[in-house]
C-alpha cells in the first residue's frame, strides 16, 4: 500500500513563497507520475502540476511561471516550490501518485495566502 505524507503548508503573505513536500512509501515512486492538486472551499479539486518519471512537467495556466514541481527519487519525495503567492492560491494542496491503473492521495496540507 502506498502512503503519501505532505508537509510545508502554512499561512503566508501575498507575494511570499512556500515549498511543499510529499514523501511516498514503497518502491514504485521512481516509476510513478507524481502530481499536486488543490481544492479551495466550495470548489472542485484541480490540477496544479504533474511530473513524470522522466521529469517531464505540466502546469495549470494559473501557476505557470510561479510554481515549480520537482522530484528526488533517492528520497521518494516530490516538491512544489510556490513563489509570488496570491490569495487565490489559498487551498488544501494534495499530493497524488499514479501508477498503472492506480491513483493514491495524501491527506492534504493547508496553504493560506493572506495579509
């Protein structure tokens, strides 16, 4: 069973930065597609960014140029560096691992952007 544990969420002022981390258990991390999603109150969960096993990345238009997804296969960890944060980035951020036909989720970490 895969377990994902996110960390790094916090309260930050507009224009600030945060780095989220997601540590995965198991031996399949390096061949999995990893992703970050977010869900604000009253909205559906939406894609933020994904990274393939070959480190090909994809971003939502709303975060392009501000967020960077990366992975460290030696540490079974995926990161989301978030810069120039805006109040609209406020949400619970979830880590996702996809492999074969399976999809796994972390418990989420709260990011609040407010002055």
